[in-house]
C-alpha cells in the first residue's frame, strides 16, 4: 500500500513538473517575440504579409498558430489566403535549442486561396526556406483545403474543395505529393493526384485521376461523366 501511494505521489509530481516546465517554456518563447518571428517566417514562405491572432505552445515539440490572415497581390490581381490553423512541429532537440529554422512537419488546416491570376502553386510558396544541404526535410500536410481556378469562360471559375493531401520529402529536393479533392463550381466530380514536385526547379510530374467529372450546363462545355487518368 505504501509503495502504491509512493508511486502515485512520484507520478503526480512528475506530471506537475512537466506541465510547469511546459508553461515556463511557453512563456519564455512567447515573450521572446515568437509571434513576430512566426509572422515574418510564414510571410516569407507564403510571399505575403501574415497576421497571426493566437499562438499555442504544445508539449515540447510543436507550435500552433490559429486564425491566420494573409493578403497579397499576384500580377496586379487581388489574392486572399485564409488559414484556420497552422501547426509547426520540430524534433525535440531543435525545440529545446530554440532552433526554429527547419521544422519536421507543417500542418495546414483549412487553407483557402482565391485568385483570378492563379496559375501554378509553385509561384505561391518560397520552398527555399526549407532547403538544407541534404535537400528538403520538412513534411507538409493539409486538411479541408480549397483552391479557386479561373474558368474556361469569364465568370465561370471552378474549385477544388475538401482537399486532403501530403507532401513528403524524398531524396534531395524532391517531394512525394499525394492529394484528393472534390470538384465544384463549373465542374463536379472528384480527383486523385499523385507524383513528384521538385522544390528547386518548381516543376511537377503528377498523374491525375478523374472520377465522374462533368461540366455544368451553364459552362458551355458539353462534357459529362469524364473518367480516366492523365499526366
């Protein structure tokens, strides 16, 4: 009975000190202008001014940024990106040393992009920020994303919605890219895309599989129930 009581006491003490250490670490990081540093770093990656409303320090390994607002112009056209939450994860050694340059993973929750000038996602991000001598080391994951593309006719855009995807580092500057999404707007159906992206040359090699893709009647394109894979 005494051993059990001692074990409970020691366990409780360890949990208490762990939470106290986390609180101390959170306060230390926040008071060292982490918010400003995060806005600068994320802004450099997204090539746009970034405002972060809230920062949460996870237990030792991650930093969470909530309700990001990003605005920019691309070729003179208005662009707005909204991201509900960004979680940046580090390995334990980097976190304790406050080395926040190269995270192990970046999770984007509900990213939104609107732009009539949108042409290629490679032009929107500065991948060089995450390159090292060994190439890209950061894994990217996104949930519930949405991208709007210009349509084939003026005023008839189409969207990718419910985007779920990952970009996992391979050898050098290559990322293994996999995503699935629904088609909306001037198009309906769904797609699955997979392949590679070169973070240095900003080039893609993707295979895209369409399932039940169809243009809306008012789009003026007489294509229905399109299925198949293209590269």
